């Protein structure tokens, strides 16, 4: 009789548990289920993912910031100098490539010195940023403004990232590092890593517009002279020397 009573109790408890699980499965995955609502969330990183499971938006602190992603591959944050100091919001394409973001960092170096950077950028397809809104301040020099780059359409960013990754992997081999660094410099000289073509903003309290050639050399600058408080337009040669100006 005792065993019979125990068996009945076991059957009833199993039926209750089965009913509960059925309720959770039906209601938990129902298309009509309302989204969860939170008043406040503490998190170190939040990933918004697409249908393929890849992130399309990442909100992160500096300790969990992901490395760059290009051509479907993710890299370590360590290959980009200073990336580990930034928190922010990163954007990704459906192919998994990073396509821009809003990142920021503020570091107090001592009782006086500091470094603060805020950077909003948007990337070219399979390449690096082509437009950015920046604030950069190290306590001595500062600028804030809009920058625009030209990037090659037939050279993916992954080539440069692979070289940076190789430099980190061979950091104890000075000959190898120097060889890779030369490849990066040569690529930059050929414009393969992009050329800044325009700046609109303020540099060290001088409001200005800079137009640059395909080598990144400033060829024209419109600015407000802080001494006279008057606007001035200057044109430059390859060596940065003024060849014409208005007013004279």
C-alpha cells in the first residue's frame, strides 16, 4: 500500500512538472510573447545579433571591446594600437565586417596630463573609415572636427590587418617586425591604406577647412586668423609653402 501511494504521488508530480514545462515551452517561444522589459541593466557588453547569429551592433566597455573584423574574419584588439582603451558602440555588416561606430576614451595620466578621444566613424565596404567626427585632446594639443578619406576599392582592409597581426605575433623578432613595418609604410605611400582628403573643424583654437591632394598634402586652407580675427585663404605647394593667398 505504501509503494502504491508513493507511485501515485510520483505520477501526479510528474504530470505537474510536465504541464509546467509544456506551459513554458508554449508561452516562452510564442510569437505573440511580449518583449521583456527592464528598468535598468548592468552589463559589461551587449551583443545585438542578426538572423545568422552574427553581431550587428555591440555595446561594450573597454575590457570587452572586440578586435577589428574584415573579410569575414575577427582579429585581436591588440593589433590596433590603443584600441583596448576605448569603450563604445560598434556597427557590423551582415557579413560580419566592422563598418563603423562610436568609441570614446578618457584617461588621466597624472595630476595635470590627460588624454580624451571621442570618435564617430563610418567605413567603406571592405575597407576602413571614410568619414569621421572627432574630438582629440591630450592636454597640450586638441582638435575637433569632420575628416574625410579616400580608400581604394580593390584592396581590402584585411591585408593591412594581417600585416599588423603578424607584427604582434613576431614582436620579439625585430628583423621581421622591421620588414612588416616597411611593407605598411610602402603601402601607405602608395595610398593603399587610405588618404585623408579634407578636414573641417578647429585645431588648437584655429577654425579652418583643409583640402588635401591624393598624397594627403594640404593644398588649400581657409581659416580665421586669431591675430586679426579675419578670414584668410591660402594655397600651398608640395613642400607646404604658401604660393598664393587671399587677401594678400
